[in-house]
C-alpha cells in the first residue's frame, strides 16, 4: 500500500488544488515536499506511489527542478497533470539552454553565473571557507554548493527536504520575474504551459513511438543490404555501394566519396562544376550525367548505413516495439521541441515502419499554414487576420495583392524570412501596402536583432542576440553578418510564437484526451501523432480540433485569427494524408 503520510500532511496544511508543491524524489530513499511555509520528508519504499496519492487527492502544481523527476514518475506509471518546471522557466527567462540547478538558483537569486563554484581538489591556497558545512546546500556567497547541485541532495530524506524547500524558493523568484516582464503579461502562463510540455516530453521519452522492427529492418536492407555478419562483410557492402558510383568516374581516378572536396574534383573531370555537393545542388543536375543520379542514391544509402542503420535500430528500438529517444520541450532558441535518437530527423522512408499497435490507430494532425496565421495573431493585423478566415490563406492573400497564389506564398514566406529580392519581390512590396501592421511588426524585430538587442517571443521567451564582440582590427561588423542576424530575429518572433501555440495545443490534448486513451507519441514541428484505441479514433479526431481552438484562445485571448489543422486516421504514419495541400483542398478525414 502506498504511503499516505505526505498526502495527510498536505491535507492538514490546507493545500488546495493547483497550489505550488515542490517535490524532491529518489526511488531508493523517499521523497520530500515543500509549500510556501513548510516542508516534509518521508523515507519510503514507494515514493512515486506517494506522489500518485497526492495527485489524486489534491492535484497540486508540482515544482520540479527539471523533467528528470517527471521521467522517474513516468517510468513508475505516474502521470501528473500540472507542473512548474524550474529549468523550463529558466530557459524562458534567460534565453539559454543551460539550466542545471546551479544556474537556475543563481539566476533566481540575482547571482552572477560567471561566479558559479565548481568542485575542485583542495590545494595549498584554498581558504576552506566554503567547506565548513557540507550539509548546508547554499554557500556563504549565495551560490548552491556544487556537490548539492551535482546530486548530493539525494543522500538522505533530510537533504531531500532541504532540496524541495530550495525549489519552492526558486519557483517564487521565477514567478515574480515572469510577472515583471514588460509587455509580456502571458509569460507566467507560458511557463506553466511549457512546464506541462516537459511532462509530455517525459512521457514520450518513456513511452516511445510504436515501430515494426521487421518493416524497419527491411527498409534498412533496401538501402544497404542485409545485416552484415561482421566488419569484413560491412566493408564489402560499402565497397559495393561505392562501386555503383565510381564506375561512372574517370578511369584510374581514385576518389573517396565521403570527401566533398574529392567528389567535386571527380565531377569536374566529367565537366560538372559545382560550388558544393549538397543534395539540392546535385538534384538540379540529375539529368546531366548518370553519375549524379548514382551519387544521390549513394548518399541516401550512406546516410542510412552510418546514421539510420541496424545499429540505430538496435540502440533505440526496444523489444516491446517502441522506438525511444529523449525529448525536450525547448531547443533553447525559439523554443521548438526536440528529441534525440533521430526522432526529429528520421528519413521519410522509415514512416511505413511506424505502425499502430493491434486494436489501435494513429490520429495524425498537422497545423495548416501556421506561421502566417501566427503572424496575424501576434501583430494584431486585422487585414491579415481576415485572410486567415479562409481555408487557404495564400489564396486570400493572392486576391488581396492581385497576384497568383504561388507568388503570394513566396511573398508571405519572404516577409517572415527576410527575403527582399528575387521572385515575389514586387508582391512583397504590395504586402507592405496591404498588411502594414504585420510588416511593421517584423521590421521592428529585424532592426532590434540587427542592432544586437535581445527579443522576446509573444509568450515571453527571451531570444538572445546581444551586441557583437568588437573586432580585433577595429573595423565594423560586416553588413552580411548584421543582415543575417536581422533576418534571424525577424523569423524568431514568428517561429517562437508558433512553437508556443503548437505546444499549448499538444498539452491541451494531453489533458483532455487521457480518458479516451489518446497517447501523444510524436511532436514533429507542427505535427502531432496520437496513438489511440480504434474505437476512440473519431472522438480523438474531433477533440484535436476543439483543443486547437481552445489553445489558440488561451494563447491569444480574443484573437480573430483562425487556425486550422489537417486531421487523418491511419494505421501507419506513411498513410497520412498529404499535408502539403491547402486545408480546403485536402481529402476529408477517413478511417484506416
């Protein structure tokens, strides 16, 4: 039976649903919790079970140092609804990826991160002033003791208690800092929502993506041949793949296909002069010589052999048919979700291997034309917002600008990515007349970034630029570097806001789809893949749209902008409907 002592203590203290309760947990020791006024520690053989009791009995907002605790809970089968993740909030406030406890504590307490202490062996010049009490988590200079920050808080229930109390203190400081961000009143709501994203990331890390090993290995074999018996067999297979390309090369000319310099020299000998050997460049020349087509095929096979081959499957695909990588709610820049193990870069050829388990299907949803719709919302451009009411935003923009749809799309994307020349340049000038509010929003972001001033996304995430370092020769920064920084800032305010909306959508579904058995197994850019029982496919598909509308309203209250998603129900990922077409031109949702 799970230990009720923590639940009883919190109930006696009058802790209400949604109230902050900091948690420190070690499966081998027990757990500790802290409120704004008190803290408790309990030695327990089942600390995760004790958390589950509190979750069911009270449902607090758990303060966590990072999603490592959420992963521990998820592995024990415990899913909590709310969190305030200190590392997540730190990344929003500070615009940095590094969010270890020492840095989180320093920032929350106004300490200089450059003075962070580190563990070092004593020497003749050590004063010993900071080594007087190893049981004290905070040094005399205010920084966390590095041993504690490195994990010494796990040593005893009493240390767990101190650690939870420190988390509660840091959370209060972060909440105050979030509330003080000028012109970003939603920053605290963003931190809460993105803390829920970290819970989702922990669950996806533990649950994994359903994948059929036989199909996956068959795909690998199609590129690189059967699984080699040993390294000698693997070398023979590499030589065979190389030979398919080299048979078209100049006789007697030796070349290492893994060297771009040597590949360029090989192509020059055949009259093909290229500035680089990127795939996009080679595809433009595919019909000029047979070697180009063979080289492209070789590169696809080489990518599978070296990155997405048998070893990749062996490392990440479990015996339970789930492919696993570690998920994070932020890439540390504009705030997009990321995953290790190739989950975010998996070649499209492997999608047929992503197969729903028996009795289940995937409900797949993809946001349509999300970035220009987000631009309409965050800039408060009423004219562009009217265009979002159409199923195909680009068609509406084309009518407004008096150009064809393809040109309108180039102009809209060019506006967000800072492209001012080439195809669509005239339409871009027309956009300035038609949508001056949206264009001014982008221009201000570009000018601030170009000048080295930090930006914040619509939800309050800091995007750091900072003034460029002075050049040794005293010359000004190259104009190309300034322009590139400006273009990045122009796009970051849109991509960052789009990431915030997407993640708000995902966690809304996480909260409301649990009773339907809806399990989010993949978040890829603007796409959700939800594993769900077959009989719940239609309700989950409907829920995805209602969750999107609710998430948009919570993210940007009162926005007239319309957001749309293409939703389909499929047995395997590769069966999803074509998401490249405008929403009003895509096939209707269907059953597998």
